[in-house]
């Protein structure tokens, strides 16, 4: 079973990973965006880590709700409300139990990803974070490691795609040949989940 401490480890690992990879995420956001994805998420996840330390929420659902609120209030870019919605809706779907199963987490994350799809209007193949999140959720029933691998594969597979949502879509054909920054950061979040699980 997964408790609040597990979810805190997930968010802390995500914050550390985003911090390490911020320059790379911003570099990916340079040719097909406005070169701020790494700094956006670094600021957002630093706020998440600080808030979790200060408030120490006691349930999995409360950890993700707090993290989601922090992302929405501190990240100016498109990714803030999208990741914030992912975490808030996943947290809400987890309910207020002290522990959840891996199956419950997989189901709740599916609800969260669906909320991101509704909010942003992106479908798989549109060259967004959805291209890493959907395969990850599909593979999560198997293992955290399988979810990480599926997210990385999904992120890498965005390179030849033409962007249909977000800033990169303004470039039309010229978005082809560049890896999507949001799909890349989504794969980092899924990798942090595996890290939290200690696999
Ligand atoms: P901004 O584009 O506002 O500067 P960021 O650079 O932080 O925001 O995030 C860009 C990433 O957000 C993109 O690489 C893409 O993965 C994701 N994104 C943008 N718009 C959407 C959308 N409508 N649905 C899903 N993901 C999106
Ligand atoms: Mg940007
Ligand atoms: Mg921006």
C-alpha cells in the first residue's frame, strides 16, 4: 500500500529531477516554444517541495491536492494549470484514505490524465505531455518501471510529430523534428514515481 510518505517522496523526487533537468527542458522549449519550460517547472516544483515540508499533509489525496494547487499558483505557463490539474484531479480521485493500492493510483491517474485532456483539448499524437502520460497510465497496471519506460518512449516519439496544441502548434510544419518539452518533463514525473517506489 502507498501512504502519504510515498506521495511526498514522489513529489520530492520530481522536484529534484526537474531541478537537475531544467536547462535541458528549457533548451527543448527554445526551438518550438518560448524557452521557459525548465524555469517554469523548477519554480513550480520548488514551491511544491516547500509547501509539503511546511504543511505535511497526512493522506495521499491531500499531498497531491496541495502539490497541484502550488503548481497552478506558481507556474505562469500552460504547463502549470495542466500539471496542476493532473495532480489535483488524481488526488481527488484517491479520496481521503490514509493508504491507497497501486491499482487505485493507476485508476486515479487515469482520471487525472483525462482531466488534462479535457482542459487542454489535446489527444495522443498532438505532440504534448499527453503523449507521455497516456502510455504511462496504460502501463502502470504492470509496474512503475514499465510506466517509466512507456513514458520515455512516448516522449521520444514526439520528435517526428507536428504540434497541434500549445505554443509549438503556431509553428505548424516547422515543429516537426523537435522533441516536445512537456512530454519530456512528463516522463521525468513518471520516472520519479518509480524512484519513490524504490524499484
Ligand atoms: P508555455 O507554452 O505557456 O510557455 P510551458 O513551456 O511551461 O508553457 O509548457 C509547454 C508544454 O506544455 C508543451 O511542450 C506541451 O507538452 C504542453 N502543452 C501545451 N499546451 C497543451 C495542451 N493544450 N494540452 C496538453 N499539453 C499542452
Ligand atoms: Mg514555454
Ligand atoms: Mg511561457
